[in-house]
């Protein structure tokens, strides 16, 4: 069952989603282009999202530069590779679509990186806002370029020394592993 919560942020309310295993499966600005609408069978559960809410608050107040949350992103193998690479872009830094494509071993795939970046279901935590055009332009952001500019400005004015832990990218969260159907549709970042 999908659980959800509406979380406040300085940039507007966000829709948070989690699967049965407790992993965060989505974080969207409510008025973003790719934000899913709540569906029948989804359960509103604000309490389950306390770790995410606390870490977002710390991020927005400049006290956290790395998130430490269990993540589970549904996507193609290539999309998941791009999202894993996004999770490694340091706080306060940017990377171009082309540079990310070269890092993934396919220098001609800047457009494919851009398409995968646009489908990132876990904004801010998986920092798709840190990807820019090769000329430094703030191109594309599903939640709007104004938000992208704000996020990059926010990170540029904060200390860049990590005050949190890195994204949990190799282990499943404590407790029960995700159900078999969930393991098949997503990969842990």
C-alpha cells in the first residue's frame, strides 16, 4: 500500500510517497508537472514521514547537506543509474547533463540523461536540481526554474561541509524487506 503525506517547505507543499517497505518512493512539489494525484487505496500517514520531514527542515534551514533516508525509485535501469549518479553530486555543486553522461560512460547521451533527470521521483533528496546546461544555464526542472534557481542559491550560501550522512545507497532499511512485487518495480538507491 502506498502511504503519503503533505509536507510544507519554503517553496510550497510537497507530496511524499512511501511503499510498504517504508522506503521513500516519491517527493514532489504539489504543483509540479509530474506530481501524481493521490489514488484510491493510498493511506495518509504523516507520522511515517517524520525522518523525511525532519531532514527536509534541516536542509532548508542550512543544517543538513546530505540526506540519510531509505529510498526506492521505480524506473528503467538507465533511469536508476542516472538517479544514483545524481545522488553523488555534492551539495553546493552543479554538473552538466553532458558531464553526467560522460560519467555514466556514454558521452553522447546528454539528452537521455536530461530525460531521466526529468523523471526523478524523489526531488531534493536525489538532487536533480544540481544538473545544469553545458553553458551554465538553468535548463529544465519539473517543479519550475524559479525553484531550481532558489535551491541552487540556497546551497551556494550555506556551508558545504557535510553535516549529515550520505544517502543510503547500498542497504535496505532496517526491518522487513520490501515485498517481492515492490522489489521488482524499484531499486534501492
